[in-house]
C-alpha cells in the first residue's frame, strides 16, 4: 500500500517535470518508446537471488562454532542483519524504479 502511494506521487512529479515534452512530441512514436524500454531492460544488470538464506546459513554456522566468543557473535549478527536490511531496501528500490520506467516508456 505504502509503495503504491510513493509510486503515484513520484510518477506525478516526474510526469509534471519531464513527460509533458516527451509525451507531446510528434517525432517520438509509441513503438519507439517500447523499443527504447526493451533496449534498456536488456542492458540492465540481472537481479541477484535473495541473500537471506545465505545470511541465515552463515549465522547458523557461526552460532555452532566453538571458536567464536559471544561478543564477536553479537557484532557479526548485527552486521549481517544490517546487510539483510540494506539488501531488502535495494531490491525494493529496484522494483520502484522499474515500475516508473515501465510507466514512462510503455504506451497507455
């Protein structure tokens, strides 16, 4: 729900700033917009797999290790949980900008 609100607001802002000149252009056809979008999509980096299972495996391995102290364990766990959160935010950001690009380039 919150994602849709942000997307709608961002798209309205973007439309007000740049789409007017692009959408009203008589030289750019809808087919060219679709082609441009597909070209950009082909060049985009691939989305990596979810890292949460890997982070969980590392935490399990570290928790069963007799060589690690409790203080070190807490620090490592904290850092890995931060990494997990950052990965989730990065993935959401990618989805957000993909949806905006799709809305801009795909014909209505």
